[in-house]
C-alpha cells in the first residue's frame, strides 16, 4: 500500500519563500526549509530533484508574485512610473526578499534581471509614445531606468533616503527624457 503524500510541492515552496524572505539565500538549505514545515528533508527531495531545482521553482513563484500582485498596481496611470514605484515599494516593504532576489550573490540576480527586463520591455512596447523606438533605444531606456530604480530601491530599503512618489516619478521621467535625447544609445555591459 502506497503512502499518501502529506507535504505538497506548494507547502515546500511556501516554506522556502518564508526562509528566503526572512533570512535570505544564505539560509536556503533543505534542513532550514524542512524545519519550517516540522518535517524531515525527505519530502523536499521527493518533490524536487535538488536544491537548485527548488530554487528555480521559488524564483518562478516570486516572478509570478511580482507580475500578478506587485508590478501591475496603478499609482499614476503611467505604466513605467508605476512599475518603478511598485519595484521601489517591493524593496522597502519586503526588504529581505528584495535583497535576496535582486542583490545577493547566490540569489536570483540574473534571473530577476531577465524577468524585470522582459517585463519592462513589454510595458514600453505597449506604450504608443515609445512605438517608434529601436531595440537599442529600448535597451538604453531600460538600463537607465533600472539603474535609477535600483539605486532608489537600495537606498530606501536601507533607510538612507525617503523620497516622495512625486520625486521618484520626476527622477525617472528626467532620466528617460535624457536617455531619449541622446544621439547614441547607452552601452553598459
């Protein structure tokens, strides 16, 4: 008679999410995740091939959370400004998770960068005022906006600065205007 699974994939992902959002990826171990569920590590390895597989599933879960619950929230009606405000809001409200996903060496850095880049580009391409931009201009716009948003997010999540939404929007718009006025695209790599 087969034993019934008592711990589901979703429960494991929820426990992993809790570990990373409160303690970061330095504590992302099978033991720590199992401890959150009051069980052995066995259910983790029954559901996931290894910890890297669990990490990728967790990153996907965070992507879905950001794409569905965080990034689309409307503040100003301008999708790019709203995205920046929501990104900064995520960094300040969920400090530990933000740092783990975007800034930690063993976090989701590269995957988060690609996710955020694709999300940003889809917003830009849907905006009529940006419809004639080249791929290089869109890349430049993304990089400039990303640097400004990440700087604000990091400084705010550390409690160093507390700009108003209006100041953040003005800084983003000035950055975008400056980038669009350039003859040569910004190349950072």
